C-alpha cells in the first residue's frame, strides 16, 4: 500500500513555523469574512484579487494610478478612505466583474503571506467547500489547512471549516494529525446548523456589534460558488484546472 498523504490543520498562523509547508498545498481559511469574500468575488468575475499585508501597501496601489479597487479592513470595519472592506456584499458582479482588487484584512491576508512557501496556495470557504474538496482529492498531495484565526489566536469558525474539509477527505489515502481530528470532531457538533453553532463565537459577536449579522449568514452558505481562487505570483485568480 502506498504511503498515506497528510492532512494537517494549523489552528493559528502563529504555529505555521512548526509545519513543513513547502511539502503541502495550503488552504487559507478566514470564514468571517476574507476568504468567503474572495471566493465570492472571483466567482463573480473579478479578474484578480491582490492580497497585501498592510494598509500602506494597499494605499501604494492608488498612488500608482492603476484602475484598481482598494479594499481594506481592520477589526471588522472598512478603513477610512477605501472603496470597501471584506464584506461579501461588496463583491457582487456589478462591483467587481472585470476588476482587479487590492485587499488587506486583519487576519486572512496575514495568514496567506505567512504561507507563501507552500507548493500551492488556494482559498477555502463554505461557499466553495465541495468544489475545493474534490479538487484537493484529485491533486493527491499533502494538505495544510491554515486557519487565519483572530490576531494569531485560535478561532472556532475557521477550525470548523477545516473540519468540514477533513470530513470530505478523510475516507481517502490520508493520515490526519491531531488538530485535524479535533477540527472534524467540532464539525460533527456544528454541521447540522452552522449558523446556530457559530453564534457563540467571539468573531460572530464582534460582527453583530457592528450590525452585520447578514454577513455571517452569507458566509455560512454551503456550495454557493464553484470557483477556486489560487495564488499565481502576487494575484489570486480563478483556478483554470
């Protein structure tokens, strides 16, 4: 029998140095809301999304005079002076089709930049769950599920999504690490009503205080999209395979 592939779950970007990421496909997960919005934007025809780590990098694109949309979020709110933040409702066809967006967020773009040594980087959300999992099965590569968390701390919603991916892959030729087993166990607890289960999360509470519960419900829709955003150079684009 062939040696089993690995599924590993990194519960926070702070733990990434412990993983041999160069041997894996990295799936970046920031359910509330960056990776959900990225998936929705690419599905809706955005030409590319350029993830940057800092607000200042985002600002620099405006100074280049390029016709890019600039999106910046910190602590759940749009940064003043930018076109929008990371609400999925900003990534509709009317707003993003044919456009390139420069995006910086509190957690998601941070996790992505720390994962750049991976074999390949793709973006995961409940919106593209099944398409993503089917593609991962076809790759027959090690998988590292990178939970963006909240400011380098563990969070529940990203871990629950990692568990949803594990749930679809675990019957294959994979060996699960302990954090993947734990993530899948959490998913079993919450899968019948994701919205109800995740109401208890700290990030959900933050978003509710900002009056954007609709974003939470939107991000927990399963298989709304089929596009898989993949990092090519500096840009996230639609996977063409």
